[in-house]
C-alpha cells in the first residue's frame, strides 16, 4: 500500500505533458498544431482518465485501510527556517481527487463537440487542462504555502476561462470582476497564512492543528490574534466559494463557455473554498467565534442566493445563484461542525450541478439558430419553452438534475441536504428555519427553470429576428471576425389554442410529429452540416449527460443510513461516507458528529420532502402554463386591470424587482466602491495638481521672477550700485535703534 502512495505525486502532473505540448505547438508551429487540433483532445482525456484510475485505487485503499500518508521533501533550508513541499493522501484528498477527475473527464468530452467550431479550440483545452491540474495540486497539498500557490493558479485559470471570448466587452468585464473580487479574499488568505506562520513557526497542517489543540484551550497564545488570522483564512474561502458579500463575481462568470461554467460550479473553483475550510476545520473548531461566523455567513448566503434566483431570465445565471445558495448550505454545515454532511453535499451537488450546466449548454445550442448567437437571446428563458418535444434526452437529464437539487428522493442531493437540515435544527432553530424555508425556495426556482425551458410552447417571435425567409446569423469568433451562417427560416406558424389571448401572436404551435427545419450551413472550417432546429445535440455531448445522470441517481446511496448490528439504544451506525471520512478529522481530533436515530431521520425526511413538493407545486401554478408566462413573470397585467394595486401585487412586484436586480448589491458596490474610488482618485488628482504641483511650480515661478528682476540690478553702472548701497544703508540705520 505504501508503495502505491509513494507515486501519488504523479496525479497532478499527468495532464502537464499534453498542456506543454499544445502550448509550445501554438507558439512554435501554430499552423500544424491547429490542423491537428481535435487530435489533441484524446491525450488530454486519456491522461486525466489515468489520473482518475489512480485516484480510485487510492480511495479503495483508504476505505480498506483508513491510513493517512504524507510525503515531504525540503525545498528551502536556512538556519531555523525550513520550507517543505509534498503531498498528503487522506480520505478528504481521495474524495476530491475522484470528484475532480470524473467531472473533469466528462467536461472535456463534452467540450470536444461544444467548442469544435471555435477558433480558440486548442487554447481552450490548454486552459481547462491546466485548470484541472491546478485543482488536483491544491487538494494534494500538504501545507498552507503550497495551497496558496495552487490557489493562485486556479484564480489565474478562472480569469482566462471566464474571459475566453475576450473580444466581447461583457466577457472582458466579467473576468476582471472575478479577478478583482478574488484578490480581496486572496490577500486575506495570504495575511492569514503569514499570521499563523508568525504564531506557530510552521505551515504544516499537523503542526497547526497540534498547536490549536494544545495552546489555544490553555491560553498559550493570544486568542484575539489567532481569531483574526483564522478570519483572514476564512476570507479566502469566502471569495473563492462566492459567499456573501464577495459573491458578486459568480453570476457574471457565466460569460465564459458553458463547459467552464460546469467545471467552475462543480469540481474546481468554488469547491476550493469548501475544501480549504474542511482541511482546516480542526483549527477552526478550537475557535468558537469563527465557527459561529462561518455558520452565519453560510446562512445569509444560502438564503440570499435562493431569493436572487427567483426572477432571473438567463438560464445560466439562475443556475449560478443556485450554486451560491448550495455553497451556503455547505458553509452552514461546516460552521456547525457537520463536517461529513458538508462534504457529502459537495459531492452530490457537484454531479447534479454539472449535469444541469451541461444540459443548459445543450439547450443553448438548440436555441442559437432560432434567436441568434448572442447570449442575451440564446440563454434567455423568456424565449424558450416547449423544448421537451425536440430535446427529449436533455430534458430528461435536466429534470433529474432539477429534482435532485429540489431534494426529491431517491436522487443524490436529497440525502445530503436532508442531513444538513437535520443538523441545522439540532444546532439552532434559527438556522433550521432559514435552511428549511430556503429548501422550499430551491424547489420553486429550480422547477421554474425547468418549466420555462421545457414546458408549454416555443415563445420565440421569429419575426423579430428575420423579416425575410432568408436570414443571416452571425457569431463573433475568437479574433473578432464575424462568421456569417446562412439559414433558411422556414417556420411553421399557426394559431395557438383557444383561450391564449395574451402572447397568442408570438407563440408558434408546432405539430408533435413535425420539427422546424432550419436548413444547412457551412462551418468556419469548411464542414457542411445539416441540422434540424430545435434539435438534440450530438452523441459526444449526450454521453456525459447520461453518465452524470447515473451519478445523480446513485451517488446518494453512499449517504443512506444502515444498521450495523443490534444497538441497545436503537441508534443506527453512520453512513458509508461517514465511516470513510471519519479518519480525515480523527487524524487530528475526534469527530463531532454523532449517530443518527433512524426514526428521527425518517421524520426529518418527510418534512423536507413536503417543503420541496410545496415549492414544486407553487412553481407549477405560476409557470406551468406558457400562455400566462408574462402575466406571472412581470406581475404587471393584473396590476393594469386593477388600478388600485392591492397589497399582494405590490409585494410581488417588490420581490421580483429585488431578485431581478440582484438585491441591488451590485448597484451598491458600483456606487460605493467603483464610483467612490473614482471620485477619491479625482480628488487626489486635484490635490496633486492644485496643491502639491502648485507649490512646486510656484517656487520655481517665484525664483524665475526674482531672477528676472535681479538681472536688471547688475547692469554694470557705478551710479546704480551707489544708489542701492545708500538705500540699504538707510534702511539699516532706520531699523537700528
């Protein structure tokens, strides 16, 4: 077993050869490298698959032996200072390795087809492969400085991938926003690392936890300083995992390609913050104030994310706020000491959210030829509807992912979310009420996304996009070139069902046995393709969806409670996942999780499922019919019919405006920070020019004027010299008493 652990360091390095080959090829022989562009996808997927096999093997050994292996080698030695690099293999690491590699492989396979027509195909694979490598290096790190190194690499990769289509101003602004927001958290993380090194003289996890367990309870070190340093460490996780108030970058990160959205939200960037807290939880547990603060931030985030997702129109932005809310659940679980439940939800949510994002990519592909290649249109759920007839596989997988996040058994997220809700009620009724209410909101907004996308009829007014039978669709390529795609817009339009007075002119009714044939066009690389729109995506994009569907259906089984022998107190053993994860926390201290009563678990499950079903029912009332979509979306038509505007309509309008405008938080940041800093810069500029420069220039000007006057004094005439001499003598005699 130890022989296998000795070679675990190759897992993060396996994707590097292909990354370096593609990078050097693009610099040295770009033409030849681009001609072989799709061939590069195979070795990228193959090497990451080898890393996955290795990770699974390590995990099996962890389950059987429950051993922890750490290997270190010295990097810098100077007197009493020693900096070591290495890797740590424990249950937490092995779980994260499997999660990153499995989701990463499926996203790479999906991306091969999704990005096949993009001129930046190779650049995309370089970025995404390096993204996976950085995350693998992060989870295997053995000390804080090594974590910070890979932490910054993840931030760099996310910056490059969010702004992948940098010719679009919105994408360029989004990556800058993500970069600046994360710099706030990363600076706090760096200060926290330096602070703990100053306190303990070490950056190794074992030393930090040993000091936390021995010194802090006995007042061996300054508790205020330790709490401050722990808060700074937590600040790094707040930014990476999009927790309030540093969450504003996450919805705008949707400007990148959809596979990147899936990877960021499932297994890499946002998971890094949760992983950091889970790794440092033995340190935080010794600081009750920090644990309370973590649980409070998680509670605010889970509720805020759910409310902001209620009225979003962009399908990816809605899913982004859903991710923010679910990350809040994980933070809440970590804050109340429910270590295993938090990691369990991280696993189940990762597979479900990857399924939803990749499914949204298939939907976007189906909508682009209808509404244009602008994200404002192709990702707008207002223009969707009725897609269940045309993308049945995508619809089925998306529905399963939706029900999973809603907490419907036996899908994955039900088991993990129910455990978090139970622990929240046990810890504090306040946290339990908010978490349970948010679970109902989750079911509402997630089912709303599904209904607006797949239910009813297509709501696209095709006449708005083409006034003639022949039209041109344009997509902006990587280098800003417009690629024209000629399409034949031969739509079958007919009247809608009786009773659909509102929006009846804009909803085309398409017979169930007929699909809208758009025509054919040539891709930028000469391959002629014929499509039927709306249409199901190719097999390369469907296979990852089906595999993720299997994970969504069965991964929750590792959290099912089972009885291991007869217990006198009628209490069941912990789950398979709990038995696996326990050594990760027991490596430093005993687990704080207690056994769970089976009857109590069943009671809590009934209440959580009831809340989810209630949310689904309310969503169906509001959005189950495409005919009344706009009436329920804007809450305006009923107000126009009732000029007095009753109280309920006003409440609906306030809630809608709050959610659609992102809680006005971005507006607040813009006014306070962006405009405030600009005005401060203008004031500083004015002070620099009007005061500092004025003094400097005034001294020079005064010297110049005095010199100009004095030069007339030295004219060479003796009479003038005598005159000034007598004047000086007279003044001298006058002032002397």
